């Protein structure tokens, strides 16, 4: 009976040694990961075609900031002879319209943070332009009002502020101006959504 010649013994696949170079090679990302990256890239490319190129001069946040900065800087120069800052003026005019406001109410009406309003009010009180009194709604709460001197100073500046607004709205009808105010309030509220988590 013929015997089949036996070749060299085969090594088990599990025992096959792996070259050191192969062990050191970085692992490739799994196919699913690569596919996910490709999908993100395709989606980003699609979105790029949906929107026009970003132009700073057309960006609403930039236009709003530019307009506000020019108006604020220009009006601040008018306030210097009265030794008022823009924030101080805003507090004064808010209190002139409605007296006996708490700090939180002033902050809401001037769109400033509470710490800033607290510092501004303290400065106005030291100068004799504002005073503390008791809130009409809560006897335990402290409210802020203008003094007679503060009210008089505010009334001197109000016509200047109104002139600035008329100049800013030159060539714009009253209907357009009211629409603009409404749109600006809407934009302000919309941006508040982005600040909700902060």
C-alpha cells in the first residue's frame, strides 16, 4: 500500500507570527466611519450650493452693529458736555418715562446686564441725579427714581435725542419707520433663542 508523502507540517493560522511592522501600523477607520464622513462631506457640499457666498456688507448682524455703533458713538459726543455716558443716558431716560423702577426693571428696559446697571445707578446717585426710594408695589423693595436735578438734565437732552432719530430716519416714511421698529424688535427676540443656553 503506497504511502502519501507528507510535506512539512503546516502552522496553525492562530499561531502564525505577525511581523512587528504590521503590528505597529495604525488601524484604519471602520468602513461605517468612513461612510459617515463621506455623507457629511456630501451634505456640506450640497448646503454650500444652497446659500450665496457670505458677504459681510449684506449680513444683518453686521449691518445692525455698524448702524448702532455709528449712532452710539455720535450721540455719545453730544452727551459729553452733560458729563453723561450712553449707559447713564439710557437709565435716565428710562426713569424719566417711568419712575420708581427696580434695578431688574431698568436692566430690562435698557437691555443691559444687572451688574452694569447697578454701577451706573450708583454713579447717578453719587452725582445727585438719581435716588433710592421704596417700591410702590413692594414696601420691602428698593426702587430708583430721578431727582429733580436728574429730571431737568434729562429733559435738556431729550430734544437732542429726538433730533438724532429724525436725522437717522430721513427719507423714511412714518409707516416704514414703524415697520423698522417692529422688525428690529423681532430680530432682537429671534437672537434671544441663541442666548437661551447661555
